């Protein structure tokens, strides 16, 4: 009956429903009603997000950089929590080949994607160029390009992106008044400008000029990353108005990355 109703609405061969039907005939044996991808899902907040979504009946692809830890986490949820709807797939959001592999797997196996939770994080004590790259703020990488494109084209139940943010991302914490005001004005930003500012931050960090340039001094890398995640979430929400794209601040949680700080 549902299929007939969809057909009556004029679904085309390029529609998500048509691709889902094709998937039913040539891909996974059972196509889930809702499919979610969780980055950094092998422990901490990401692991609990996987558990909670799976408990709601969502089929979850648990991803992480470390394949063994990822498999162990998925097996733990399957056995201890009795959740068979957990799948594991290796993903390093900084690696283009890894991103391509996951995107191809989703398209070829399921033909759909409904939910993306960007939870993968980097430590705020030492800045790495790889950590900045993990923001993926260009049209060909995971957060902005591949995942959003998959969600837009393949979701049959309302696409959603949730980006993990932090209390430290509040703009009032930014000493640089001009940058603080600029970050409030979404209309002046795009990927190129974001990349340029982040590169400036990285150079100031390497050269010991953070305080002089008006950057934050406490957990500077982590804080700046989260501020720009908030900004980029707003850019994405404006770019894809039919998708639900939001940030969430989970608060202090006793996980490895927080070392139990304030928990």
C-alpha cells in the first residue's frame, strides 16, 4: 500500500524511492526503514548514540578509524545489548579513500542514508594539521560533500545531520572582537574563507602568536574547531533547507577525550 501511494505521487526513476526499490532487488537482503552513520562510534558519546538509535529500531553503521576497536564495539552492542541492527565499517574522516569506501558501501549495499551523526573528535591539547582537516569543509569530503549528497539523494524518511559541539564554542569566549563578530554573520562565510582562517590559526599556533592574534589560550585547537563546526552547521542548514541539520552540546561526559574533567 505504501508503495502504491508513493507511485501515485509521481516518483521517477531518479527518486529515492526508485533507488530504494532497486536496492531491495539487488543489494542488501533487507533494506532498513532508517539507516544512520555514526562517526567516532567505538566509545564514549558515539557508542551511546549508536546504542540509543539502535534501540529505537534504526539500523546503525558504527564507524571509527581503528577497525579492531570498531568491530569490538559493534560486537559488544550486539551481544551485551542484544542489538543485531549494528553494522561496523572503518572510516577515517581525514582520509579521502576511506570516505569513498564508506560512501560506495552505503550506495551499493543499501541505496539509502537517513541520519548522520558527526561525533569524531580530536584532542584539544596539541594541534595537528590532521585535526583541522578532520573538519572536512570542502565539497568533496565527508561532512560537507559526500554525506550530505547521500542524505539528500537517498533518504526516504527525512534527512538529518547532527554535529557534536561543545560549551567552549560559545562566541563570547573569543577574544578577537572582529572574528567574534564575523563568526556571527553567516552570510560572509564559505568553505574557502573558513579554510583560510583555519590556516591562519594554525600558523599563529605554530609560531606562538595565539595571544597576540586574539585567539583563545585555553584548549585553543579544540575550541576553535568547535566554533567553526557551529558556523559550518549553519552554512549547511542554509544550503540544504529541506534537511534537518543541527549542532548538539552533550555537556561534560566521562569519556577518554575529557579525562573525566568536570564529571
